[in-house]
C-alpha cells in the first residue's frame, strides 16, 4: 500500500528524490520495493542512517509526559481519537 501511494506521489510531483524516514524506513523489503520503483521512474531513493529512523511513539510519549507534568490534560472525549 505505501509503495503504491508513494509511486503515485512521485508520478504527480515528478520529484527526483525520495526520502524514507521514521520507523517504517527500517523495513528492508519496503526499501527494496521503493528502490526498484525509484529506478523505474528515474528517481533516487535517499537512504537514511537507521539511527535516525525511529518510531514516533517515544516522542509522543515524552510530549504527553511533559504535558501531564505541568498539568496540561485533555479529556479523552475531547482528544479527537477515533478507534478503527
């Protein structure tokens, strides 16, 4: 799914480079699929050091902890979260 959406975005924008970041960037199969897709489209997949491909979960948890620490709390009913 991600590879297909990314291919459409490259086709639409004609971008010469693709940067894959976040936790998903550590997925070797996805990297290979995107590399092949970029080669077919004349674009370049720019690799990122795995040390910088971390999941956002730790960042979100830290932000939540800091907000709680200073008393900034959002009621669940006001959070805008929708269960899938």
